[in-house]
């Protein structure tokens, strides 16, 4: 028996205004700020991020989530591995915020470093979540490949070659580094020729399409009229795939 749940929410999808999404942002969410980033929920302020800064996030818990991003390091910071209070934070030589306290860093990438902390959900632009934009699209009822091209380009979806679903074409984005330093997919779009027949996702979707449990937090949402056997085949193959990766 395939485990299935209706993924319902009280939010009206018609209220999501995708025209307000900044077309310049890359993969991930945007700060609605300036916003304080704290050491823990309601904790001490660690640094501040400017409005519109691209970030990665974890799923929220009690209206708080972790946010993270890569920033540039100066030669002195590379030597000391310390970012002091009052430092202007930059990415690609553009100011993105400033430190309030000394910052701990991780995932050193040579002349850049990953920083993270906690922020309230109100500090994230709602329409910049890829799941919000995606559910708006699929609830329009148009499942053609053409309808998803702008969305996939904007969030930098990649073609998944060598996957287990050899009869389908898969396009995916990774889950955030802050969730898993060796991330699996956050969203995978499944196309049969030029038609979206379903999607695999690691975060909730605001949709009334039938959703089936996979493993490791992943779910399959079916957007086409598939038979139970076809759904079971996808579920079984995706579970086998996730069992085969770290």
C-alpha cells in the first residue's frame, strides 16, 4: 500500500503574487530587511543582513529558521579566522550586512566562508521561497515544460543525468548547505516528454495534489493522472535511490 496524504493548507494560492518576486535573485530565499541574525531563536544578535540579500534556509520551527550564506574574507581574516564586531560583510565585493558580535564560521572556501544564524520567518520574503513560486505554477493547471522554463532558469535547476527514472526527464535543485553539507535534492521536477507528471520535494508544498511519502523527509506529489502502478514504480525507485546515497 502506498502511503498517501492530502497536502492541504489554509493559504489561498491566488494570493501569491509572483510578479513581486525580484527576478535578480538566485537559488534560495531573500532577506526582507534589514534583518537581525541571532545566535539562537530570540537570542543575541550576531550580525545584520541587508534587504534583498540571497540566503539559504532551513525549514521553520515555531516561526524561526536558520539562515546561512557565503561571504568574502579579507587577507587578514583569512590569517586569523576571526570576523570582528563592526565588520562590513561583503559578497562578490558588495556589502550585504555587518557584524554585531564576533562570528563563528564554517565551510571555509579559500577566500570565502559560510556564516549562519537564526532569524524570524517574517524576515524572509515569502514569495522568494521556491516552493511558494512552484505551487503557484502547478495550481494554475498548466503542466507544460514551457510553463516552467522561467522558474527553472531563475532557480538554476540542473538536469539530473543517470537517475533511476530512466523513462522521465528530471530537473532538480539541491537542498540548502545549512540543512545538510552533502545535500540531496530539495525539489526535483519530473517530466514525461514535455509534461510535468510529478515532483519530489523535501519541504511542504501548498497544494491539494495527492502527496506520497518517500524516505528521509522526501515526498512525491503527483500532478498528472497516473495509475497506482505508475506511482508505485516512481515511489519504489526514488526510495531505492535515496537509500543508495549518503
